[in-house]
């Protein structure tokens, strides 16, 4: 990378001011990101996320389990009525 060449002190001052503003913006983005992360890691939100993920998993599992077991239960009732 070639060093930048300036023709006046005013250009240098302007570049330094731009870099200063960029540094402040990046700092505020970092602080905001930290605050959002801190808010999302509360015990209530962790528990809610944990419960909701397992609720979705098990709610889908119940239908699959019922679909697999239901024919056996129906067969058992039919055989019970026949007296087998």
C-alpha cells in the first residue's frame, strides 16, 4: 500500500477529522452491539429460548410417535374385541 501524499496541512487535518469520526462511529456501534447482546442474555430470555426450542421439537415428535403407534393401538383394540 502506497503512503498517501498530502499537499497541505488542511488535507491532513481533514483526513484526521474523518478518521476521528469513523473511530467514534465504530465505538458507538460496538457499545450498541454490547448492549443488545447484554439484553438478549437475560435468564428469562435464555429459559424462554430453551423451552420454545424443545417445545417445537417435541410437538413435532408427538405427531410422528402417534402416527407410528396408532396402527398398533387400533390393531390391539380390534384383536381385543375378537377375543384373541
